[in-house]
C-alpha cells in the first residue's frame, strides 16, 4: 500500500467543469495557479476569461468559477479542440488526460446523435468551455499533486442522455425537481478521472472546499471537494499517470 494524495468529490448536488474548478480553488488551489494552468490556451489565441468569486448557496459559502468572454456561435469539432491544446503546448501529461476527456465526450454525444465522433459539432461556446474545463481540472489536479481521484455516488437529477451514457458504470441516483444536475463535461470528467466510487472520503481531516453550480435549489447546488492523504494499492499507484 502507498500513501497518496487523494481528491474526493461529493456530487450530491451534481457536477460540472466549473463546479470542479470552484471546489478545487475552495479546497486550496491558488487562483493564480488556476490562471497559470489555462494561460497557455490564451497565449495560443483562445478567447476566454476565468472569473472567480465567493458566493453563498443557501447556508454554504462556496467559490464560483465561470468561463466567460468566449467567441459566440463557434462550431468546433473534436479535431479543432485538440488542435487548440496542441498549439498551446500544454504540458504533455495534462494535454493527454484532457484530450481523453474530450474524446469521451465527443464519442458519446456523436453516438447518441448517430454521427461519427470526428463529425460531431460543439456549437456556441461549448467547444471552448470543454477545452478550458478539461485542461483546467486536469491541470489543477496536477498542480495539487493529486495521485488519485475518488467520488461519491452522483446525483444526476433528470439526466441528459449523454450524461446517463457517460456515467453508465458509475453509481448514480436522481434527486432533483425534474432538472438535470450534471453537465456533459462534468460527466466526462468523472468518467475519465475517477478511479473509485465511495460513499465517503477514505481519510479524516484534510482540506474541504465547495464549488458553486448555476442553480438555486432547495439544497445548496455545490460540489464538495476533500483533499487529503490515504492509502492506495500498489497496482493503482503504478497505473496512475505521471
């Protein structure tokens, strides 16, 4: 067994790329480090900004991260999104993992639409949002030196078909007033990054942060992140990316 740094995400009120980022900042990631993670995309010409602010979700103090300033009404395909990451010269381990997230997302959306993944179009700002979210989350976990990502069972609300497909092997449940709580990118991040689904974090103490979602619900729309140290098997330790 190996001592490892673990990020555990409590998804009792859904998941999105921005909720991941907010939770990681609230749990200890420096805002400057998050900006440094996505800065290569901006230097390569990607148009967006990252807005970070404290908010209240009912009684819960949370961090809200929003990706703004994108060029509207862009039709992006998977190859375009991968090209942005390549042109930005994002560190290779981060780029590889982010591309795997995007491939998962494109594959499931295309399958549901009866298309080939390379033909599927992410319209509006979805393509840039997915690139920034995937690079941001993977890069943030790398900065924090996280060895393993775990998650609670996921409250999907009334799930979109692509979300249900992406999380088909994850423990999920539906508890919402008839609305979706997990975005397609949030589902792709969970499907790619989570190695174990656990009812609670496998360590005591650690840092805790809340990332705010967009919704105002009877219970706070937040994702909770626990950062701490626990043990993982040698096989898992050897399999994780550098």
